[in-house]
């Protein structure tokens, strides 16, 4: 039976100086991951790139996996803030507007740091589904479900749990692939429009 690798930080920074140290460590981790990949990253290389001693790194992070976990959680928090802020301001608007804003927000969130997003998407499965990343997805799904509950009389699918799963999977998959592999599709807004049309066809049987 394989030993579970710890992914939690040893301690959280409290003072400004320690916060700056942790920020430098995470920034160095991001640079090494995007430049050289997960397999070649090591705590020694990260400490050297951050300009801190290996002892200082180990005060906060027990291993490489905990560094990747912290970076993934920070990235997820940044993404969910973009999506949530857009959806909060749109909840009293028509369904066409809300789902256009949802697609725009997801594209913007994935474009925050596409190289880092790609590495984290490939490497996070190695350390398991992170609680905060999972919570971020659940928060977005809860917002979408709450909106659909208000629009139940206007939409065709009535199993809202299944509907949210389908919508989330479609938007996440298409925006992720577009930002990472086909950024040229995002230049003129046509992909955004086609995703919105796809969602509206499913929900209400019409195009925007």
C-alpha cells in the first residue's frame, strides 16, 4: 500500500516578512513548473530560485507536493474570484446575458496564467483532488444552480444537478482547451458566441 504524501503546508505565514518569503517560494515554484515541468522541479531548485535557504522553505512546506498544492489552491482562488464577481452582478439579468457572462468569465479565468494552468491541470492528479480546488468548483456550481432555480419555468431540463454538471463540464472543457491549445479561436469572440449558443440550445432550445 502506497504512503499518502502530505500536501498541507507545515505552517502559514503570519508576519509581512514571512508572507514575502512564502510568496517568493510560490513564485519560484510557478516559474520552474512552467519552464521545466514538474519532474525536474525540486525543493532545492525552488529555494535557490526564490533566494531563500532550503531550511526556510522547509519551515513552510514539507515537500514538493505541498508546494504544488499551495500553488494550485492560489490559482483556483484567483479563478473563482473572477467567475464569482461576474456572476454576482448578473443574477437579475436574462438567461442569455448570464451565460454569456459565465463563458466570458471562464475564458478570462483560464487566461490568468495559461502555462501554469496547464501544468497544474496535468500535475494535480498526481497528488489527488485538492480540497480547496474542489470547493472552488462547487462554489461556482452552486451559483449556477441558484440562478437556474430562479429560471426553472424558462428552461427545458428539470434535473438541476445533472444540468449544472453538464453545463460546468462543457464550459470548463471548451474554455480550457481553447486557452491552452487554440488561443487563436479566442481572438474574434466567435468561440465565445458558439459556446453560448450551445448552452442556450440545451437550456431553452434557441440561439443568442
